[in-house]
C-alpha cells in the first residue's frame, strides 16, 4: 500500500479528477479502475498509488483505442489521451513510469501487446536521449552557444520580443531539435533506429546551417567551426547562391558515415521539406537553382515555421500516445518532473557500462559468460552507443568493399568446375529468400512499424554481398581439404545456404541497430534455430578480425539463446537426433569431451572444431588447420608431457638457424568416445551449462564440492530426462532447480528467492525464465504455465527425487560418482617474440594470437602446436635459415647496448644468433630435460 494519506477513498477521488481532467472515455476509465482494484487485492502495490493508477490508465488507453475510435476512420493509435500530461497529473516521471509499467504488466497480466509497446517506448526514449546528448555537443561546434535555457518559447515563459525580431542561437537550438524529431516522426524507419536517427540529425543540422549562411546570419555561426565557407571571416566575404554542405565535415568530426547521411538527405529529408513547402507548412524563399530551400530563419517566417513544426509534432504525439521528445528542451526543473534527473541521465561519461537508464540495454549487452569468440575485454571501454553503432556499420562496409551482391570471378570459376553449374539454382534460392525478406521488412506489425522498400533493398544488398563472400571462402576451404569432390555437396545444399544467408542478414540488421531483433530473421526465412546455430561459428571464424566486437558479441548471445532454449522447442530437429538413440540416455560430458582437452581447443570454441566444423556437419566432414589461403585442415600430432604437467612438442634450434620440431605420428585417443553432430552440439551445450552453473554458485558462495554435486545432478536431468524436463523449457530453469535441490538435501540454506535474486545479475537473465515456466501441455494444445517454484514442486521433483537424495548427508558417499566439470585449463601466457629479425613470431596459443597476430595476414604461414602439419614447419624453416634482409634502418643489437645507424650486413644470423633465439633455446632445453626426467 502507499503512504498513509492515500486511502482507498483518496485514491478514488484522485482517479476521478484525473479522468475528468483528461476527458477520459467511460469504458477506458472503468476498465482502468477495475484493473487497479483487482491487482491491488492480489499484490502489494508499494509506493505512491498515483504511479500505479497511471500505469492502469495508460494500459486501458492502449486497449480501448480500437473500441473508442472504431468506424471513425481515424488513424489514431491511442484514444487521444496526451501521454505526457497523464504523467504530469500522476506526478510520475517518464523514467519512473517505464520502471513501474514493466512491473504492472507482470502483475496485471495486460498482454504481450502492452509489453511490446513499452519496449518500443523505452527504446525510442533511449535513442532520443543518446541523440540529444550528441546534439548538444555538435550544435555548439557549429553555432554560437545558446545564451538561455532552451524551449522556454514553447512553454510560453519567455518575455515577448518585437515582432519579426531575428532568431537567437537559443531559438535556433530549439527549432533544429524540433525539426529533427518532427521529421523523424514522419519516417517510420527512423523512429527508434539509432544509426538512421543520428544521420538524420546531421542532415537537419546541415540544412539549418545552410539556411543560416544564405540568410547571412553570421551572428549565429561559431567562428571556430572547421566547416566554414571560404573567406567567411573576412570582410570581402560574399553570400553564396547555394547553401554549402557541411555533411562531410560533420561525419568526419562526429562519427558519421557520409554516404549514409547523403542517402537519408536525398531519399527522405529533401522530399519531406519540399512536401512541407508545397503544403505551406513551411515558409521561405523560392528554390535555388540547385533546388535547395532557404529562408526558414528569416525574421518574417521563422516564428510561423517554428509553430508549424511544433504543431505537426504535437499531432503525431497525440496520435501515438507517445512521450514528447521536446521534453529534452525543457528547463532542468521541468525536465526532472517530466523525464527524470538530468544529472543521472546526462552528467555521466560516455562509458556505456555506466549508463543505467531505460532502453540502454538495446545498444550494449553484457559480455556473455562463455565469451569464447570475444577474446580479451574491450581495449577501449569508453565508447558511446553512437560510436559503437557507427563502428559496426563502418567495419561491415570495409569488409565488403570491392565486392558486389553477386558471385565473384573466383566463385564463378568454382561453379564452372562443378559437374553441373549450380549458379542458377543458388541465385534462385537467394532471390526467393530476398523476396521474403523485403516483404517482411516492409510489413507493418504491432511490434515494428513498416519500413520503406529502399531501406529493405539496401539491407538485402549488403546481406547478399556478405553471403557470396562467405560462400566463396567456405567453398575454397572445402576445395583445399577434399578437392573438387566436396564442392557439389556444399553448393547444392539448400539448407546450408539458407542458414548462411540468414546469419548474413542478421549481421547486417544488427550492424544497423535494427528494431528487427533475433529471432525475427528465423521467422522471416522459416528456418529452425538449430540450423542457424550450426553456421554461427563459421561466420565468426571467417569475420572475427573484420566485424566489430559488438557484432561478434551479438552472434555469441544468439548462439547462447539457441543453446539455452530455442533448440529445445518441440519442433526442433535436435529431437530427431535424440530419437535416434532409441531411448538411451544422452551422452554425458565425459563421453563427448575431447580426450586430450587441456583447454586449448576451448579457447577458440568449445565445439571442438578439429572434429567437425559446423558448416560441414550440415553436409559432412571435418577441418581445422588454418593455412595462408584461409583453409583449415584436420591434423593430429603427438606431444610429450613436461615436468610442470603441460604438454610440449620437442623443439631444437640448430646452429644453422633451422627450427626443428620433433614429434611422432599417433592417433591413439585422438577422438572422444561419442562423435558426430549430436556430440559436437552437446559439447558446446555442456560448456555453456557448466559456465552458468559455476557463475551462479559463486554468487551463492557454494564450495567446490557442492558445485560438483550440483553439476552431476544437472547433467543427470539433461541426459535422462531431456523430454520431460527440457522440452519447451530453458536451461537456466534446470540449473536453478539443481542448485536448490542439492542445497536442500545437503542442509544448506539457499532459498529459491535468493537463487533467483542472484540469477538476475547474470548477463542472460530474463524474468520470464522463472516467472512463466511450462508446467504441462493440455489435450487441446494449450499450455499451462507458472513460476519456477510451482514447476519445481509439480514437475521437477517427480523426476529427480530418487537421484537427488543420493547427495544427502545420510546417503552412502560411495554410492554416487560425481561427474567431471567441463573446466578448460588455460595455458600460462607468455609474451610474443620475434625470431631472428624475420617475420616469425612465437607465442602461446590464445584467442588474441588467433586474431591479432601479425602472422595472420594473407600470404603468410601460421603454425599452431597440436594442429599444424610438418609441411608448414619446413616452409618456416626456410624462412628462419634465410638471410635477414637489411634495409639500412636503425637497428638495435640485443647482445649489447650499442646502436648503429647503418645495417650490419657482415654478420649473418647463422653465425651470430640473437639474444632472443638463445633465450628461447635455453627455455626449451630446460623443458626437454625436465620431460625426459
């Protein structure tokens, strides 16, 4: 209940006053009060009751819009209640409302549409706030700093000025922002799209700057701006006939992409401005010879233009029942009342992890717990949402530079070498899927406004270009490993190409910060998540050092989403593989793990690529070695165990400079007990499950022995009860149940509430995981769902009771063998060193060496211990033994402290090995001697 003054009678009187003030229709008013009353009976509504009444009223307005407007021909999406006014009457800020409304949606069971609407509003607010913060910086770079708080003219609090007085920098500040949000409201594709919104802002600033120049308003322009016209500050400066463009300068200095901004300007903004002039919404001068519009800032037209832009935006806000983005222009006091504390929202640095505001999670995600594609943490964590989004687009376009949305000459040559040229069939598949994509992209739904076909075509073009690039790389990989015999199986496989195409489109959609979040692409192309998952690793390996970290992180999250729940849906093809076991339990981790798994493989991917790459599991085969052409070849090489427990390949350096790696061929124990696509999937799934389990157990301060018991219990529930416990459910549900049941039978106090509280701090956590668990499926096909505790009592315990009691203190400890945890051992890191001045480097095998090493460049060789063939070593030996080319550069002799200006070509590397080589020789000799002992 709220404060003591807010009695039921007080709440009812307040509610009636609000409804009367808003002219609320009777149906919506009665529905809102009924919802509030029933929810209050079932739940404790803490805090100010006006806030909960506001949530009830807003939900009722959204539901009643169809009944109140049906048949009227109106396009209103709300019932005409001003949203910001509702917040003001209920004394709740926008930030508070978004937080309370989410809780209200769970308690009042208002339906998915209301939640979708909240998510849209939250995302739109986050986009606006990020853009506005950037706008303040860019505006003061171009124009003079506003001398007074913005938006007071809109609120009517500024003193009256003489009619037709020149506009001030503060007024231009307000006008430009209002023009931006009004223009954005008329382009559905841009409403909550961060990349497009930002470029539209740059276009608006460019437009207003051009009008300032043509109006000769030098008093508005910042004289320090780098994009000023020629001779602008000189007395002989003449006003140009055409407005100058500063888009190039703005993109250069403020993280923009020029061709994206120019596209929005030509496709959308110019047409929109022209339409406003034709309808006399805006007033100004006749078009210039170049077709540009000007005169908006002239004293005779500025006030009317400002009012017209405000009116157009007000109509939109009332139509949508949305929050008013002009609130950002309010004074600090008004902003605090309407939106939230400006200190918390704006006076924070650009470090994205410091932003704790609604909707910001849509721009940045916490790093997944597994994170095996991501390597090291961000090298520069002080990045803003805009710079991150722009980086994703720039890297994607740079990777595809010089390529087209069609097969390259190399791929066409491969086509010609096939028994039957597959080009026509592939193009037909891509064309058909492209049509589905454009149709879905432009279709308006309750969750996503329809997009213009031009945006859809651009996204499709990039996705198709990426598809052909990756198809070419994958085909060359197969050709390297199996010759031409493996190519037809890949190029004729419809499912393989469909999955690859879907991943490519997902990469493009994420790079452009699209509203169409995964699994939208699966629904669009009618693709099972299981097949999508199999191609993710192929795309990541091929683009790891080319795409942005955020894009790779998104693919990592998608992979985890599929592993945790999507792949366990009853329609998943995974069940066919499980059915093939004919009732036998699923293989355990012990049965699918790599026998010699010392953690090196897990550094790249727990899937164990050397026993079968995901792309080839859609057809058949295996791979791993990375050669200079990018191909990967499966190899086996024996090692010896050193005295420190690590495994080494014997190495010696001869006096002539050759590097000799000795090893004998051995295939014993090179494969796990269970192989195949199912084993590969389970290996990655177990790795994910154990990682999450250990993270949650650490939060709960559980010991190592407890973790082993919980893992054993969890593994048993997966292997023996996958149909009854995992089907149509979520991995995290079984993890939390396993923790609770083991703690209960071992007499440890870990309540479900405590477990769920800590679970919410994990990167992948979501409230529906523990609030809406499948309990049973009725005969009519409908589902009965409840919270995790109900699931535990009614379902989980029925299947796991007999096994779980084996962990109790009273049970015989010898009656249960604990399962091993998937615990990759990361080898100690050592610095990367260069051999003898050649372009040869030695370092431990970690993810950064796979991504950042100079020897990763095309045309060079890479030798990976336990992976690469002897032929690679022979070629490296030739490089080591060859003379070091001297180019007359300044060199440093590591044997002493002297330096020379000219290269010393008289001393060959073979006669005088460097200190680095001697040091490596010394270390290797010590390790070999220990291993022989």
